[in-house]
């Protein structure tokens, strides 16, 4: 379960709090807080 500040790699992640999806385009991208609710944990 990636959290804000980690670099989990390329892919689409879903916020465990609200379901908002965040896509990282590069392995060096850092996971941001959820843009919708500010959540920090993703699946």
C-alpha cells in the first residue's frame, strides 16, 4: 500500500479514503496527497 511521499513506480493508484485515482507516469514520480480529499494511502 503506497503512501504519500513514496515512489511506488509507474501506474494508477486509488485513494483508500475516497476512491480518487492518481496516475504516476514515471518510476521517479513521488506519490502526492490525494487531490480530492487529501488522503495519503493508496491501493
